[in-house]
């Protein structure tokens, strides 16, 4: 059993003691002593007059049993209130304990946030904090920004040294996987005091060390630390040199390594954040598909087409626009590949009020110096919003003297009204218009067959209130034979 496991076991034994006990038990005193060998700050906080040691042990047990999702500042304050513990003392003691036993399984940020609230009231508190609590405070500020929120001299004297020492410590303990989070805090500290050169030197030394010894790493937190480091590298060497470094890593000979993939992701992230540097951060456009977009739709309708833009492994798409307000291109998906990058865009067209044929161009912006803009022609045919079903009046095959009715239903993709309807031979065909509950119109044409057999055809014109579509013409047809 190692010292930490022993310590926790003793703490849990102490928790089982009656709550009314006023003096520290031998077991609990021994637990504090064992814990103190590893982190004197816990003992210091546990023995403050505002803290009852058994109450603190009970809180530790709650912390072990409490699901991380339920940890927040409100529950911490409630624990402090329930156990008559000063909330600042509670936050500091737990943070100090987390560094020993629960760093990777218990969320530290609610405790650090509570500590930060007190620090904002008095920055002098920092100098009195145990080293581990200061480390967690720096980690918290690194994730929340903390820009100009604290005196720089305090950061330089009270935070940076303990974070640097903690980074050394974790490489020799079982908490190695967590080193990127501490590295991010150290980078933040040096950046906060405008010491970018030291941030770069120290960070690159640790990154090389971790890579050489294959230190276990939390890739998500390592990526966050590397993204923070990018700002310092650019501050020291300039954007151009930084980009050159990334490109060299991306194009290293052989299969693309994880390091090269990460460099590619950082290159693309930087390119998106610095469009003014596109001449330096150049990619190569390969193709766009389709090369032309042709659509047909009814007035009032909207359609979407998918565009795919491809380039090399440094290529990226900044965006796209069109001069017509009813044509919109939205970047939906970025696929970063080993040899090329692919961008999927949704091109939404419509709704358009007036029927007709429209020609326009979608302009896609890229980081290819020879193809800063890719012009994609778009042809749109807008049909009448009104649809007739069926598309004609067919009376069939009749004999002279025989009457028959046929109906057509008119619908529209935009609101409309039918104002009149008439056949070109009103003496033979009468027309009735009925508005339906769904706002469509039923057009009923009744034919009185003429005395002469033969083919009868023509049109029925329906008048609407639609601008540009005032008249809808529907043909009719009938074949008439002599009555027997």
C-alpha cells in the first residue's frame, strides 16, 4: 500500500468515528501526519481554527462519492455550510488534496473558481496559499483567460515558480498524463508577464522531453497547450517563420505522423484566424464539383445543392458569397486528409417571387494565391408558382348532344387568389371556381357538345392576383362523334 492509499484509508477510518468527538483520534492524527509528509498544506489547512478535522474528512468522503457532474460552486458552498467550514479553507484544502489523489477524476474548476472569487477580493491571499492551490489557480486562469485580472508581479513571483516546480514533479510521479494542463498554465503565466521567449524555450524543452521519453499524454489538453504556445512563437519569430515551421512538419518524408497531423490542424486553425496572412499560408486549389450549378424551381420554393471544394493539405476555404440575396453558401464540413483537404458547402437558392431565368455567380474565397477566388456559375429557372393538376381538361370521347364536366385543381407555392376564369368558347364551356379549405382552387369546366362531330380543343384562362402570373392558361380537349 503506498502512502497515498494509506492516507486515504486512514481518512475513511476517521470518518467512521462519531461526529460528536471533539478531539482528533489517533487514527486521524496519524492520517494527517502521513498526508503531511506529501503535502504539508493539507495539514496546515485542516488544523485552522475554522476547520474541524473530522468535518473535513467527511467532506473528503463526499468528494470521493460525489459524481463529477454534480460538482459546482453551489454544492461546495453547501458542503461548507453543512459542516461549519470556511468555504475558502475548504476550497484550498480540497485543491491541495486533489493534486495528490484525485487530479484526473475529480473536476477541480469549481473549487478553483471559488478560490478565484476570494483572490479577486484580495490578491494578497495568493502568497498564503499552499503551492498546489496556486498551481490549480494558474490552471484555472489559463482556461478562462484571466487577462489583466491580477497583478503581473504576483503572477511572476507567486504563480510561475510553483507551476514550473509542479511540472517537474509530475514527470516523476504517477500523474504524468496531466502534464499538458500544467504546461498550459506555465505558458499562460509567461504570456501574462509578456515573457514570450521564455514561454517558447521552456515549452519546447518539455515537449521534446515528453516526445523522447514517450510520456503518457492527454492529447486534448496537449493540443490546447500547443495552441497557446503558437501565440508566443509568433510573438518571438513572427508569423512567417511560424508558418514555415508548421509546413516543414506537415511535409516531413514518409507517412504522415501524429505530429504532422497536429501541425496541419494548427496551420488550418491559424489560417482561419489570420486571413490577412493568406499569402504566407498558401495552399493549392484542385477542383470544385459541380463546376456549374443549374436548378429549376417554382416561385416561392427553396432548394439546396451541395458543393465540394478540394485542395492540397494546406488548402482551406475562407467562405463564399453571392451578389443575389436569395443565393447563400454555407460551409458545412471540413475534412482534413493526408494529402488533401475537402470542404463541403450547402448552396441554398430561393425563395424567389418572380418567374424567369436568372444567371449569377458564387464566389468562393481560398488561400491559394493563384486562385484567391473561385467563381462558380449558377443558372436558376424560376417557374410559375401555380400548378394545375391535371395539367389539362380532358373531356374524353363524347357523342353529339352529350354533356360532361372535368375539373382541375390549382395550387401555388405562394398565397394567391383566383379572380376570374373563362373558356375561349363560352357558348360551349361554362367555368365554375371554388376555393378549397387548403387554399387551393377547384376549376370545374362543363362542356355542352356541339351538334357537329369532330375534335374540339382550346384554352381556359384563369385570372389570378399574382404579379407576373396574372393569367394561367389551361388547355382542354374532347373528341366528338355522331350520335347513333
